[in-house]
C-alpha cells in the first residue's frame, strides 16, 4: 500500500507535495490491528480538465506524487530540519481502545463496514490511505478494484480512466517497473503508506473530513537497483461520505509533512529492504 497543483500532481523532488496524488475527535493517534486476526475485537503535471474531473483525480492519488518525484529525482540533498506541525496536544488516552468494534469485514484486503460515527470515519480514512499508497496501485486490474472499494461510486469510472492515463507505460518505466507494471526479475518494488495518526476536522450526519498523517516508502529494492527505497512524510485530507452503509472517499488532497528530523540510523542494504518487504505484513488501522 503519495501532484502539487489542484489536481494533486506534484513535481518537487524527494517526496510528496501539496495536494493529493491514490486516505474523529481531536488529534488522537490510531492503534493498529494485524490482518487475518480475530475480528471479534475489531479489525510531470497533467493538462487542465473539467472541474468534475479535477475533483475525481484529486480524490485518489496517495502514492502517485511520491512515485513521480521518485522517478524524476536526480540525486538527493538531505534535508536538515523537519517541518513541524502545530495543533492541540494528543490526549493521554489517545492510543487506548475505545471498546467499539472498528470494522465489520473486508473487501479483498481492504477493511470495510466501518461504524457510522467519528471512530469509523477515522478508521476508514486510515485504511483507505494504506490501500491507495500500496504497490497494487501500479497494476491496472488491482488499482481499479481499489478505487471501486474506497471511493464514491459516482466518481469511480472517471477516476479509473484518469488513473489509467497517469500510470502510463512511460511513467511505470521511470519508476523502474516494466511497461506493464510488473517488477523486473531479481528486484522488489516497494510502495507502502503507514498512517501515524488521524484527526477529524469536520463532521455532519453523513459526511466527515479526516486528516491522516502518514509516512511512506517508495523505491526499488534488490541488487542492481538504481532507485533505492526512500521514506517520505505527508498528510492526506479525505472528504468522506456515508454511502451504502459505509464511508467512501468523495475527494482528497495531500500536503507535505509534518516531517521529523532524520535519525543517524545506518541505511540497510537493498537485499535487507527487499527481505523485510517480503517478510513483514501490513496492518489494519482502527481507532
């Protein structure tokens, strides 16, 4: 499992930028739940288009911006200072379970059936961010399925068409993949988004806006890779709508950071990263 103008396509090297490229109650953090567990306790830049199409494109692109920057970067300068965020301090009980079952089921690997409340909206936003930032987004069949599960049905068809153009053979080749989206032999393509926390900013009976603070990994791991895996930090703002007894994304945007200062940890080898990606599974995120 990130487009810098209003369509969400960024062109700043080194990470995700302003506006999304394709995720209640204060600044509380999310807790995580391993997939497959017992559910009893919960589970560059493109030409201008019409305003309707703009909304649809802005509604997905969680990882595409990072991948574009990754594909176009020419050599990195390390950033000294991290961008800090402001806001209220998280409550002491921000990571404690709420006691409410956070998710009722799954559609494939994506959690679905979220509660019709603030907790459910935050859980949906976090899990959708993970799906839209996954390596599956680079495969057309899987990408179309992800968009269908996570988005308002009214925008899915046009969004799938827009994404088919964005993930062009040339773009896939630029990120190190084959033109059909497959990974070259001997390498491991890495694309993961990991929510750090969620925050509800607005809420009505059948709509909610949730900010998801994330860190992400993107790159190619393995011997001979010329595009090593790098980490990025970004915040996705998802406008959710209650449709067919579940939360769905109506539109989304993305901004850079908040970004912490880099640590002094030694970078792992390409083989170590590839092994970690193959060995460690992801999470289901829930309040």
